[in-house]
């Protein structure tokens, strides 16, 4: 390697005698030689010695901080701008480690990229660094390291390190980012920043836990904020939001003071009247509950805004869990559900996330959304439970009870899904299917045992009477199956029948006129008036199971229940209604019911609800249920 001293070089100010030759000088010779060997490169290679001096002068005069390095990353020459940047005479920088001067080792990625350039495996590296200026302030710089081309023939490569001050651009970007990430009304971090911080917090807590490895969130929604906006205008609404934000911030600060080191708090406005308080490195639900309560307390004091005294309350969903396995979406969903519970439970409160309540909600949702397709896929079946004459113990009819053979949850009882089907309207289709299936079945039994036919009793939901043409459906199904109308009984609840006027009443009348029997199911659980019922086209009362359950055993009789049932039965008979008792479980109950005068009974004493082939067996055995 040829190195020449350049001490006293007119274009090298501040040069110390004996200092190493800056690579530009090396480059000078190399370039000259390379012109003969290679096609003319752009750059100083084919220039004259005079203009090379100009290049050198440019290096020293440049406002951009520059240094020439050898392959070991040691400074061979630095320009005054570089010296100014690091607060040292550039001559003294010779042989200094460039990476230390520009903090290149600050992150592993930048360091690797830098090493790659030094050993010739990469053409350039660029990174941003924050350096401490000799005057004390910090400067943001963009550091670039690249080989000086063309290569010297000696093979001893030189690198150019240049450092551009990008503080202005950085400040501008930071200000833009601040605007982008903050809500102008409350000046709080907005949704975007909240999610960024949440993701970062989850990552740190699960992958590099230095704290508790937990995370907590209070998700808050003001109660009745819309009314403030609607009646007092958006300006007052905005002022209220901003005042609420201040109180939330104070709550977070107070919490931080109460337990320093218990993790950082972030208050954000997620939109509208929704706020979030994120607690990093939380210590457990107690900490979050305390925070939520302090927020409710803080909001209790009225707000004085532009001469208006306003009171608001808030509902808060509180979630606290370990960060590992928690996703931002999962946490927000849990918080959202919990907030909904807080509202549902009466507002102005905080509610803690409850996994069981959540599982229940999820199943309800899962069931509700798959009800309709399940009808089409034929996932429902019917079981039948005998209705037995109390006098002779013979089955007179059967009640059809639906079951859902759910592919995931197994066989589900109607209590799990009938209410859902009523809520979402799927009951109309499901009810029609039940009616059709039950009528086909009853007709098949009638044909197989023509002597004394068995009637079928089908449950009908209120919505089927309101939302579908029940009369047309029944007429159509009877015609299609050939089942005589007397062999069909429809069970409606008291609430469906009571106060029915107009369409439902007309429907009941039309069905009754057709010859179909109407029964009131679960009688006694509502508030119906027997006298009124008798004026409706109803012919059967099914006494709710709670009456029979009230008949205590022989040792502990409950005469009151028995007297009530006795009176009810007598009254019903006088009004021309027959009475069926539900939930008959013991022979003793059956005997008392018989004595009281009850007509039929249904219950485990006779049979549980069973598959149709078991009913077939019952018919073959002469209808005696074996009880
Ligand atoms: P429900 O109409 O009052 O039916 C009687 C319920 O009592 C049945 O429950 C039956 O299994 C049960 N049970 C019968 N005997 C006894 C007994 O001795 N002891 C006790 N503890 N329980 C007895 P299931 O099958 O779970 O049906 C529950 C309810 O679901 C029914 O009450 C009915 O309101 C509704 N439901 C069933 N199938 C349908 C349907 O196809 N459509 C509509 N809309 N509702 C239905
Ligand atoms: Mg029923
Ligand atoms: Mg019932």
C-alpha cells in the first residue's frame, strides 16, 4: 500500500503533521492509474492533478460532515463539518473509530449493515441516528456509508462516511405524526396511536418481559352523551369531551403517583364518546378496578361549561390479563363486550370481564346465527311424550318436542334455542317444519292403528301467529298429510293468547273452526283470567309443572296447592275446558290429580319424551304406558 504524507498540503486545513494520508490522495493516484486500465469512470479518475485539488478542497469545504474510513472503520480523514458535528478538531479524529462517533452500533441491524459495507459485501448502508451535539442539544442525522469508487489498484478500499443533519425534516415529521396521532378536541392520543401503543405493549410484555407480563384496559363510554350533543350542540359536546379527558388524565396521573413502578398509563380517545385507559405491566384486577372506580368518582362532580352545569356518568368495561396469548383484537373485543354488560346492567358502573358470561354469549351468538341453515340441513328431530288419561292410564295423544342435533354442541334441548329462534325470526321456518313433521308422523300412526287414533300436540310460538300465516300453513299441512284436524292440538302460551285481538284472535278462531284444538301451555305462570280465556276458542289448559311440584309428599302435604288446583280444575270444567297436568313424576301425584278431577297427565311417571319408534311400541302394547 502506498501512503504518502500530505502534511502542509495547502488544501488540508488543520492537518496534523504525520497524519495518515487521506484516502482522497490515495484516490488521486489510483484514479490516474485506473484510467489506463479501465474505461473512463465518472469522477475524478480522469481529471488532472489541478482539479483533484478542487475535489480535496470540496471535501474540506463541504457543509455536509464527511469522513474517509479504511476497511476497519477507522477514520483516515474527516472534514471540518464532521469535526464540528462531533465537537473535535478533525485532525484529532484520525484513527478514531467511526462507528463510535456516529453511534452506528446502536442497533444490531444497522451494525450488521455497516459491517457488510466495510467488508465489501454491500454497496451502501444508510441509517438515522440521534446524536448529541457538542452544544448540548440533540441532532437527528442520516448516516450513509459507501465505498469510494473506483477502487484503488492497491486493493485497499476506502469508505466515505457522510452525515447529513436532518433535524428539521425530523421535527417536521414528528409534528405531522403528532397531529396524525392525536385527537384535536381533547389533545389525547387517538385511536391510531392507542392501537400502536397497545401492540407495542403486548409485544414487550410477552416477548421481553421485564415487568409483570400483564396488561389492563378500562374501556369507557359516556352515558347519554348523544343527548348533550343533540340538545346543547356540538360545541358544548366538544367542551364536555375535553373536560372529561382532563379528568381521565388526572385519574391516570394519580394512579401513577399512588403506585410508582406499577406500569405506565395511557389515556386515549377512541372516537365519539369512547375513551380508553391502558395500563402496561398491570398487577391484577384490583389495580384496574381501583382505577375504574376513581374514574367514576371523578366524573361524578358536575361540569361547569360556558355557564351550563352538566352531569355525566360513564360505563366502563374492565379487562385485565396476561399479555402472552393476548392479541390487541382479542383484548378490545373482550373490553367491548364488558362495556356492553356495564350498559346492560344499568350504566354508571364498571364491570369486570367474566369468561363464563362471555362463553355463554358466544354460544348464544353461534347458535343464533346457525339456526336458519340448520333447519335447511335437517339438524332438528322430534321426540314425543305421551299425554295420558288419568282415569284409565291410556295414552290419548303425544306432545311433539323438538331437539337440535347440533354438529358441534351435541343434542340441544329446546330451552337452549327456541327463545333465540323467536328473537331472530327463525322460529317461523322451524315451527313450520315441526308442524309438518308431527302431522306426517301422527297420520302414519293413525294409518297403522286406525282403531283409536292418537292426537299430536304441537307447540306454537307467538311469532308464528304474528309473522306467518299460521292458518294457511295448518290447512295446507293437514291437506297434504291427510291428518284429520281433530288429531291436531296446538299449544300456545298464555301471553300469546291473552289480550289477543285482531289478527291472532281471528287466526285462533279460524283454526278452531277447522276442528283443530287449542291448548294453553304452562297455564298459571302468566296472569290470564280464566273467565276471559273461556271466551276465546281455547279448549285445553295445560297446568304448569310448578303446581304439581307443589303437591308435597304424603308426609309433608301442602294443602294450599292442592286446593288451588282443585278450584282451578272445577272452574275450568265449568267453563268447558279440559285440564292436563304437566310434570307428573310420581304415582302419588297422579292419584291426587285423578281425585281432584284432572283429565290428563304428562310426565316422567308415564314416559320421558321418546323417539317415534318407541311411541309405535307403546301403541302396539295397547297404549298402556307401563306406569
Ligand atoms: P313444554 O311445552 O311445557 O314441554 C314440556 C317440557 O317439560 C318438555 O321439556 C318435557 O321434556 C318436560 N317434561 C315432561 N315431563 C316432565 C317431568 O315429569 N318432569 C320434568 N321436570 N319435566 C318434564 P323440553 O322438551 O325441554 O321442552 C321445553 C319447552 O320447549 C317446551 O315446554 C316448549 O315450550 C318448548 N318447545 C319444545 N318443542 C317446541 C317446538 O317445537 N316449538 C316451540 N315453539 N316450542 C317448543
Ligand atoms: Mg308444550
Ligand atoms: Mg308446558
